[in-house]
C-alpha cells in the first residue's frame, strides 16, 4: 500500500528534512523525515521509510512538502488514510503537521514524479525587527532597490547550468530550468515608516542545494547596489569561475517550500 502525505513544518529546530544517524537516534529524531518515520513505524508495526519531494536544509520551512511511504501490511489490517491522519497529528510535535493523507498509485514517488517546485523567500527590509516574524524573515537594514532586483531576476530565467549558484558537490547534472521569479512588496509601516516586507517566489523544475538561497543573496547584493545585474548572466555563461563569484547564501530561516507540482 502506498500513501501520499502533504506536510507542513517550522524548520527552526530541525537539522533539515533528510534523516541522519541511526534510526531513533537523537540526530535522526531532529529531522522531519526521522520524526515522520518514527511515528508511522509505531502505527504500522513495521519500519516505514518516507520519501520526500525535496530535501529542505536545516532551518528551512515547508508549507506543503509532499511525501510518500509504502507498507508491507504487517499490521494485518487495512489502515485507512483517515486513521493515519489522526494518529500522526496526535503524536507529531506541534511544529510539524500532516495536512492530508491519501492513497496513492503504487508507482507514485514524491521526488521522482515531481515536475516543479515553488519556494518563497521572505525579507524584512527595515531598520527595526519584527519580533513576531523573526523566525521566518531575514532582515536587511540597508534600503533595497526593488526594480533593480526585478530586472536582475530576469537573468536567472530559462534553462542554465546553476553549478556556481549552488553548494552541490555531486557529479550529477546541475542544469535546471527556472520558469519565473516574482518579487512582491508590502509596506511594513507598523515597524518603521520606510520598512517593507519583500517576498521572492521562485518557480522551477527543480533546485540544487542552497540554490534558492544563493540566488536570493545575489539579488540582495544587486538591490544594495554592490553587484551589477549583468554579473548573473556572466556567471551562468562562464566555463570556469568559483562559487564565490555569485552572491552570498541568504539565511535558511527566510525560506519556505511553498508547493510541489505533479502532472496529475
């Protein structure tokens, strides 16, 4: 039996999605995957392995992570999705929630079948902190030129080799396609007269490790006026430069996995 989950979590106190260490070790239980596997294994009476659509890093959040798991039916009974839903939400900590549980086709795999992902990075551009959003926004004090950032974001669109905009050490392909980058701005006048909330939404067929955070750091540098937008195109086209040629890696806390897409 194959089950499909949609999961939301506050990643602040976790080591990321991907399980670490031995099963039920302290490191294992400090990952989202480990937490889910531990609770589901208790319910089904067998070792459950959960597959996620993406490996969010330590401190990164998710509004709608998608995962799946299969069971061998060792419990001797058919456990309905409604039962799984109630059980996991009873025993998971308050900063992890399973939003839905469905039966899935046996061929469904959360990662391999994904066709696109949307990430949102939240920035507070203000000289004053928002204490109630501190865990979910990255504060930048210097004024940011939003129009310059929007123009620079266009340089990322399309199919490119993003190896210099990632921390991926794998020998697998680092070519990805970015469909769209939208930068939205709202005033944060409750904090300071010139303060604003900035959301950068990235939509693509997939993202490498730290890729969204490095693209964000690069756009922030453009917004501060310390980097030219043209540098993005130059790095993407370069045959050999270093990772340091791109922008810095924005902090994890501002990033949320918003949506995983499938050809339903």
